[in-house]
C-alpha cells in the first residue's frame, strides 16, 4: 500500500506493542493495515470531539430562544402610553398620527397606530386625542384597549379605535367596523355598546350588541338635546 503519514503520527503509532520489529519483519503488510486503522481511529475521535462542541453551542442557543418564546403574556402584563405626532401643512391643516406603546412584563414594547380625525385645531378641543381608556367592550371580564381619535364636529361625537384582548392568542386584536360608534358608553347591565350622536339640538342614540363575534345594531332612537338634558 502507498500511504503517506506525518512523521509525528507514525512515531506515535510505532510505540504500540503490535508494531514490534519482529512482527513487522514477519508480516510487512500487517504493518500498513494496522497503521491505517490506528490513524483512522485518531481522526474519527478528533471529529467526534469537534461535533460535541458544536452541538453544545447549538443547544445553548436553542435554550435561550425557547426560553424567550415560552413567555406567554397575560392582559395584566401590559402597561400603555400614547403619543400624538402632528404634521402641519401651510400652518392650517393638520393630520395627527397616534402611536400607542404597549410594554409587557419583560420590558418589550409593541406599537399600535391610529389616525386621528382632521381637525380645525384653532377652534376645537384637541386635548382628548390619544387618550387611552380600558373598558370591557366584549363583556368577557377582561379590559380591552381604546384610544380616542378625535371629535367629528364641534359638539363632540368622539370616535375611538379599539383593540380587544384575545385570551387565546394572548394579544390585542383590532375591532373593525366601529366607525359609526360615537361617544361610546359600555352598558354592562344590558351588555350593549351605546353610541350617541349630536348635531345642534338633535340627538341620535344607537345600541349595539354582539352577534357572531361582531357588533350589530339592536335599536335606535332620536330625541332633542334639550329634552335629554331636562331635569
């Protein structure tokens, strides 16, 4: 056999009793075979050691990732704050973007975005835009999240964006199709959402109830604001 082996490895192999001169002289081919087997064993052991180190490193990384992903937030883990960012064009028309920061028990923050209604900010009260309240919109006993997006006119008629806490997905989910709900009142006794719209002396009250996971109108009534405010 034509086998090339480093000098130091050959000397290490020759220290073994099985490579005594008498045995080698009698069986020259045996020397080459045993020498090859020993070198293959040394190489295999080296590779095995390297693989063990790599596996340990991977296990550490996986453990860290699993530990991070295993965090299951509950509703009480979150704190909130909001920020209103205003863009002005020609010093007259303003668009307000509302950023809601949700910070969990680990200190990690998620952002929710709302678009405020365009306002005549010179004459209208802008103070409630971005205001956060925590009411139970779907009557499951868990507070949800709502943020004020501003009034529809000078009589108020405030609108809101709402996110419901999903206790199975462990996160807030947006509540869609509520653009027609104004100045919402959560009627826990009758399990309905009451919307109030006012224009001059006219007031419209609409009640919504949950059906198949959506808010649907249950009844509507109209009255004058003066009658509503009478003692």
